[in-house]
C-alpha cells in the first residue's frame, strides 16, 4: 500500500510519511469531534406552567360546572311543568296592541316618499358623459389603428376563412371533373357499340381531341 500512497509533500520514505499523515488526520478528526461551539444553539428551557396552564383548566372546569348546574335546574323545572300544569297561567285573553303603531306608520310613509323623490330625481337627471360621442371616438381610433397596423384585425380568422373557401372550391372542381369523366366514358362506350369502322376512326380522333381539351383544362385549373 505504501507504494500506491502519494504524499502531498516530497518525502524519502513513503511508509513513514503515510503513518505520520494518518496520525495527523486522526488527531484532527478527534479535535473536530471534541470542539465546543462558541454559540449556544441549545433550545430554551421549557416551563410546565406555560404548557399545562392549570389556571385556565380550572376556569374551564368551573364554567362547565355552572353550565351543568343550570341545565340540571332547568331540567327539573321542565319536568315539574310536564307533570303538572305549572304554577303560572301566562295566557292573556286580550289582543296585542302597539302603542307606537301610528308613529311607525308615519315614519314609514315619510321614508317611502323620500325614496320616491330620490328615484324621480335619478331617473330625470341627464347624464354628464355622452356615450354616443365616446363610441364615435372609439370607431375613429379603430379606423386609425387599422390604417397604421401592418395586418388587419382578426387576420388569422380571415386567413382560415380563405383557406376553407379554397378547399371547398377545389372539392367542387374535383367533383365536376369526376362527373364529366364518368359521362364521357359512358358516352364513348355507347358510341363504340353503335358506330361502323369508319365512324370508329372519326370517334377516335374526336376522343383524342377531347382528351387534349381535358388536359388543357386541368393545366389551367392547376
């Protein structure tokens, strides 16, 4: 192992240098383990009376005891009333009449009258801002922005609409071309069956001319 050991400083004997370095390293690790911190990072002392709070528990027990006593007394009274008719007859034979009824009615009428007057003033008041003028100014600003902008508004939607229109046109053209081809093929078969040899030669020339015209039409369409 001493041959594989490479010391930081030059040395004559690698075995001794390895032992000395290992001893220094062990000493350093021992000092690091035994070192004491200069800052007190221990948690503070915990006091039982701050966590338990016996006074608060005592107050809570007293409150529950009073509630329990009141509930017991109320239950006893209710049981007595249920067993007997009770000691007090609180049913009155006269109708309830308010001594302050007329005053409350007058106050209600006054409030409703004031509310109606406020509503009338609000509905009859003219606006301080002209929204039509604002709309005209906004339309003018939009026109100016359209003139300044490089692309029109909603240009992506316009492009999509144009693409869809082009696709529909191509599909219509393809359908028309297929229909024309089917008609021509059906007409050619009928003519071939009914024509004489001379007429066949003329029909072949006519077919060649029709094919040329069809190719010219396709080139124009493309």
